[in-house]
C-alpha cells in the first residue's frame, strides 16, 4: 500500500473494492498479506465469524464468492509465510 492510500479498516470492504476494480492486484496482495488479522470469535449467536470483518475467514469467503482467485489466495499465503 502506498503512503497516500489510507489504511482500510475492514478487510471485507477492501476486498469488495478490489473486486470492483478499484484496487490493483499487486497492491491488494501486499495489503492483504500484511493485514492485522483478528482472532475469530465464535459463539452460539454467530456460528460463523460473519460478523467480523478482519479475519482469515474473510479471505476464504472472498475466494468462494469469486472475488479472489486460487492464485491470489496462494500468493497471499506465500507472502504471509515469508514474513514469519
């Protein structure tokens, strides 16, 4: 992400912007790989963490919705693994 672009607060909203063509692929890959993911909070009222916007499940959801390709997800994971 460049210095002029504000840090997004919602991964789900950011991936929606990417899917709409408002964010380039390379920027998306770098941003998502550096995302400060939250721990998923599961409870009886929310069996899936759909009420959270910043968890790894949001990436999986974007893949299922066709917003991210398999290659996108693989590249994000490679970048995350390199950081560790």
